[in-house]
C-alpha cells in the first residue's frame, strides 16, 4: 500500500479482468460442448474462448504484479 493506505488501481483492474475473463471463457467452453441452435458467421473461430483466456491471463498477471504486498515492497525500495 502507498503511504496513504490506498491500493493501486491496477490491482482492481486485474481483479476485474480475472472475473470477466473467467466468465467469458466459461461461456465459450460451455458453447463448445453445447453449440447454440443458430450459429453466427464466425462461430467456428471461438472468439469467446480466446479472448476469455487472454483476459484471464492478463488479469492474473496484473493481480500478481500489482498485489498490495508486492507493490508496497517495490515502493519502499525506491
């Protein structure tokens, strides 16, 4: 935490990316096993699986890198 006791906004962005990416990825994986009756034009690309996985990975990175304990240690070493 910073001197004022606040947490980096990037940590919360990471949490948001993890939650949203997990939901999108889970939806995409569900649609792989239970295809919808009406397919969109580019449904064979499974964009929700790819984007969900990417968002989840970026969110995990942000949560790890900007974790309050790690962020505090970096700020104190400067």
